[in-house]
C-alpha cells in the first residue's frame, strides 16, 4: 500500500525531477480528470471491454466461429447457443466475439496511418510556410473533398477486397483534418521564442519539426482520433454490409447484419445483434472522444 | 500590378474639376480594397475548385485504368480469344502513354461523355439522371426533418446548458452519430412496417400505384401532386417517411450539437449581457438575437450535413430498395460495372465540392465580418 501512495505522490509531484516524470505526471492528471467525467468512464468501459474480449477471443471457451452445423440452423437463443445460431448453424456468440477483431484492427491501422501522416504534413506546412504550405494544404483540400464512404467503396470495388484495401481506402481520406489542425497550431507558434531559440542554436529543420513543433499537436490529435474512430467503425461495417469487407467465412459485424437481413422477420437475432455491437463500439468511442475533448481543453466546451 | 487590378482602378474623368482639397486617401480605400479582396477570394476559390476537380478526375482515372491488374480482362472475361482482347485493348486506348490516356479521359468527362454502362448498355449519364432524383428527394426531406427538429432542440440545450435536458440531448445526439444507418433501417422496417404496419415497406410506391403517375420531375411526392392523385401521394408519403426520418435522425444529432455550441458562444458575448440588463427574457435573447447572429455558421453546418446525408443515403437506399444513386452504385458494384461506379463517385464528389463552396458563400453573406463577397 505504501508503494502505491508513494508512486501516486511521485506522479502528482509539482516539481518533477526528470522529463519522464513530468510526462507520466501529465498523463496521470489527464486520466484522473477523465475518470471524474461520467460520460468518459462509460466510453472507457465499453471500448475497453470490447477490446479485451476481442484480444482474448481465442482463449475464451467459445465454439469455433466457422463451424457449420446445418441441422441447427437459425435456433433462437438457448442454453447451448446463448445468442442463437445463424443461417449456417454457426454459433452467434462466438461469431460476434470474433467479429470485433477485424473492426478494431481496421480502426487501429487506419489511425496509425492517418494520424502520423496528417500531423507530419500539417506541422511541416505550418512550420515552413511558403510554397510547401500551399502545396500540402491544396492536397489536403483535394482529399477532404471526397465523400469518405463513396471513395472507400470505389477503392474496395476496384482493388481486391480485404483488410488492407479497407485500411487504405479509409486512411486515404482520413489524414487531412489532422493536417489542418496541426498546421494551425504550429503556425501560431512559428515565431514563438522557444522556436526562435532552437533555430538560433542551430537545430536542424527536421529536428525542429519532430522535437519542437510536433509535440504541440499531440493533445488535440488524441481527441480528434477518438472522435474519428466511430466514423471508421461505421465505414468499415458499411463496407462489410455491402460485401466489400473481409471475404466470407470470416466473421465481420457489417457482413453479419447483411446475412440476417433477408430473414429478419423470422430470426431477428441474426441481423440485430451485430448491429447493436456496432452501435455500442462507435458510441463508446464517441463518449470517450467527447469526454477527452472536455478534459484536454476545457476552453472549447 | 496585374491586369485584374488595373481594370479595377477607378477611372478619373478628365472634365471634372479636381477639388481644392483632395479627399483623404483613407476614405477612398475601403471600396477599392473590398474589390481587390473579392477578386482575390474569387481567384483562390476558382483555383481550389480547379485543383480539387483535377484531383477527383485523377483518382477516378487511377482507380479505373491504372491500379487494376488488367482492366481489359474485366470487360472481356478471362476466356476471350486473343483477337477480341487486342481489339478491346486498343478501343480502351491502353496502348497510348498514360498521360495521353488521362488527357483523353478528362476530355470525355468534361464533354459529359461518361461512356456506357457495361450492364444496362445505356449511357451512364442517362442512367444517373434517372436515379438521382430519388436520392435528392430522400436527402432533402431528411435534412428538412433534421433541421426542423434539430434547431429547437439545440436552443433548448443552450437554455438548459449543464442540466438534465442538455445531458439527455448530448447522449441522444452522440447516439445519432454512432448508429449504423443500414442496421437502423432494418430494425425500423421490422418494427414500423412488419409489426406495427404504420408505414409503407421498401420502394417508393406500392406496386398497385406504379405507372399510374406520369414522370415529370421524377420526385414522387411532386409528381403525384402534379397529377392530382391524392391517394398515390399518400402512398408515396407512407413509403418515404421512414427512410427520411431515420436519415433525418443522423442529421438531427449533428445540427443539435452545433446549434448548441454556437449559441453558447453567442451567450458569452457582451451584447447578451446588455440584452439581459434591458430585461429581455432568456428565450427572447436566444430565439430573437443569439440565433440570428449564429445563423451563418449554423447554415454552413446544415450544408455540410446535407452532403453527408447524400453519403448516408447510399446505405439507406440499399435497405429500403430505394431506386436512387446509392442503389445504382451498389447494383453496379455487384454487376462489376466499374465505369458506372466510378462515374457515380465522381458525381457525388462534385456535389460535395459544390455544397462546400455554397456553405462558405452563405456563411460570408450572412456574416460581414468574414470579409468576403
């Protein structure tokens, strides 16, 4: 117990001794404020639970999500199949659990591609200005002009369908908002004293960008990423619904909604349950992002 | 000085006597400066439009011609004899350099020559014109529903900011953001059509009324009214009300949130304090003053939401068998009719761009402080 109070005191210290302590302290204070925000806690619980279950899916005592049993088609929820079975007699619960994996993987990969790209492009435009700024921001305008879902459909339709196609298609239109915000934030401090000081000390252009300008954009980027995630979940499941997601036997929520669509009047659970999960995951991300926005920057409220 | 700026110099007629005391230069500045600003704004908007359009064309070209492994195989199938393959290869112009192919492609697009659908054999432009009104009707009704409900809700939230109604509306609007529209459509049909029987099912009209109304505008509600067929109008209404309301819910969430935050910003301004001191009631301040001052950004949000609804309509239409642009895209998709898909993509991108510019124009027209034409 003593250890715990000591480490909390170390984290909350007003006079951090090292850079690491200061950083961890900032994260700790942010978490404390997030945990005091009811909507934020709700979002954290929902997203955390779905992520945990998805990660641990192979360890859970579940039926094989691909095992068909044609004698047990469209059974309503029962003790053997807690959430019933689908048109091929596969266990719904197991398919729902395994279906979380591709959705979360796509969200993660899209964010990993679009956030760093957007931040780098935006910070470079804001820091260097001039023609670099003009060219990069026009490029951002072009990709902003595309309707996201439609472009994703067009990309998925022309390339082979699969996880990576979906990631590329969604990330392609995902980076410009990050770039715009980062540019505005960096441009505001371009002539600030600490940047001038760094320049005077002969810091290289790249180091100035990476170590001095980029960190300023991180807080708003985290908030934006949390608010961006639900959109990615919806586009991913929309692609799955149209049959442009993962190829069939793989369980995927959007595709499961589509499978159950024709029989929704006889077997409501096949189509409605995966939809509820899509709603829960994207609502969880929205709650989290909304609370993070309040916590990170109380001024925007 | 550029030619444009030269043209804008006011002409000084020679026969007017020069006043003894020349007017201060400051007085003449605003008009000229305003014109220069307008010209610069117009030039930069046109440049953005041009570049965006070029980008749209380039991406659709790459998707259609360059990225697929072999666009010819997609047309002729993989069992075609070599002669047929070669002929189609030349017809598609694939033996030309890529830059020249792109130039030809742009030329075709600019002339409105979008090619023929691989499935229906009709010119794609003709097909799209036939499908688009249904989407337009659906999205327009949805935005009307979303705005008529969303703005009062937003005002309510601003009035009770931080209290229960505000929190409820916050959760509800986040839910509206998070719901997969295709799933909501299925559940809506299950409840309101199959179980309660309150609304018409999929499609725009019951089979019995089909072909009973002459096509004029291709907007079902307008056409039935023009023909004076009240029964058919009621039927069309019962079909459109569910998909439009569900799409409207998506718009509602966004409009409510944004209206709330714009109004709260207005309430922090000094003029609202003055109004309060004058003794105006809180709702009069909100409805008569704050809302009017926030009209510019709210309208801009509505325009952006409308563009977003066009996208949402793609998935909604699939569920409701609504013969609009979304249905056209998905049908072409399943038929592997890539030119049709890409042309529709291009069209939606174009509408997106126009709506964005329109929203910017509206905003600056309503708020002179943004200093644009």
